[in-house]
C-alpha cells in the first residue's frame, strides 16, 4: 500500500521531509506540495506532484491521504485542524501550535475524530 502525502511548507525542514519520503521511506509518495512561495514549491515538488497555492487547497486534494505540516509555526493549528476535519492522517513538525489553548484544540479535535 502506498500513502499519498502532501507537504505544507517547503523550507529546509519541508524539503528534508520530501527527500525522506521520496528516497528513504517505502510506501510513501509525495503527491502534492504547497508553500506561501508558490514558485519555490514548484521548484522542489517531486516529478508528478501537484503544487497548491495554499495549505487548505492541498488538504482538500482528494489525491492526498496524509498531510505533513512543516510551515511557519503560527500556521500549524489551522492546517492540523483542517487535516483532522478532512479525515486525513497528519504529521506536524514542532511546535504543534504556538499556545497551550491551540494545542488543546488540536487534541480535542483528534479525540473527537477517534484518533490518537
């Protein structure tokens, strides 16, 4: 089984996750990327991957099974909550969120969705 992954944020950390997902891990394929710098997203996207203008568009992409969030820390909550709401598996780089309240909202959303 192959998991189709979308990566939100393609700075150094995002690019390292793309590298690992495409060259180190078995069973994963990067099918979509997004970044506030769309040109950079296009330049680092693996061959055949779609480039989205926003993280929300990437999460809504039906070809994306799982989301890796490596964007700017204050944007993590929005993307993690959207990924959970969309029923996608979500991996978030640290920080999970920038406030205790935001982290609690994420945890509450995971529990409500039946996830751990």
